[in-house]
C-alpha cells in the first residue's frame, strides 16, 4: 500500500501533504502519541481541537504548539464531561483521532457499572464519536487507537460488566478489541466518503505505562522492540491524512499498512452486538 514501515515517523508519512483548511480532533493531546499527533498535524497546516482530561492540561499542551489549536476538556470516564465536549465543538471536523486511553490498571475499578478500561477506552469514545458524527465532513475520517494487545481479550467483549477474577492485561485487551469492533461497525453506518479504521501504534514507552509497577514494565519493555513516540504516532496520522487510505474503511492498520487482527477482531456479528450493548448503556 505504501512505502512506510515500522521505522516511519509521523512527519515522514505526512511529508508533502497540505492540511490547510482542515480540522482534526485529537483526544489525549497532552502527552505521548497524542501530543506528537497534534504537533505534526498543525505543522502540516491543520487546525487541531486538542482534548485532555482537564481544561488546564489541554490548554498547556496547545500552548506549546505554534499554530491553530483549540483546547477542550474531555474526561472519557465521565459521560457528562464527554457530552459537554461534544456540545463545545462547533466546527466541521475532517478527522477524529481517538488516541486517549488507560492501560493495565492494577486493580479492578468499575465506572458506571463498567470495568474502567472498557469505559474509558471504548464507552467514552463511543459517546464522543457518535455525538460528533453530524460535524464530520463528507470526507471525514475516524481513527480509533487500538493495540496488538486486543489479542489478549478473553470472554464476551459485548458483556460490558466484569465477572470472575480480574487481570489487567485481559481487561486492557478487551477494551482494545472493542476499539477495533467499534470502528468496524461504524464503517458500515457511515455514508459513502466517510471512513472509520483502527490502528496499532506499536510498543512505545509513554505515560500510558504509568499504572504498571516499575519492575513489571521494565521486564515487559526489555523483551520488546520499542518505537519512539514519533514512530508510534505515524500510523494514526497516516490513516487520518494520507491519500492512499482515503477510501479504505473498516480496516485495522499497523506500521502504516493494513494488517489482519485476531479472529474476534474480524467478527462482524460481535461488532454489531457490542454496538447495541454500548448504545443501550449510554442511551
């Protein structure tokens, strides 16, 4: 599809692309992949609505960018905050990059009756993205940040409650599988011209690892090939902006190319059930 691989950076995959006049929403803009994504989009001429958990975090991040940005608070674990963010975004969006998330919470936490990874990573973004579809332009793109960890998912992902023993990686993997399934089902519901895809950024040491014990995270990271933050942001920026993927929808990407997810990640019936269960939960 493209001459990019795991070594490509967000700057490299957008080289020569003029994003002037285009506006993107990036969640989790205040650090890691989200900040790099916002920085590169603005450098290519785009306006970015950057969301973070608080007004202060979003404003601080946007203030570091030389270009057109708009900070906004969006705490994905709080449905009132998400709906307030939806109401505050009053401009057409050429892309929504659902980048924010939590990972490997050490203990079971329930939010609004849903396990915390699933609520923050999936349900919060479900409310946000579906609430903004009327602001998505005719060629708008939705990009869901998933992970190769979606393969760790066990149990019925469309059962939003949690039963049985808690395992951080199972919980995280289940939420990342939900991100893929959401994009797959959304792709079916969007009109022609609009797209929805999911991406695996690679393994990157970012603040996402903050909940992991230092010895555990060090052991995991030492056994993996790590990407830099600019490399980690490449695939989501590529899928959000590159002409090569303008007509591709419902796909899963890694290293700036289409990849094959797990068997569950290709289950269209499961994606439909998850959509129905989430919709019923959030009304």
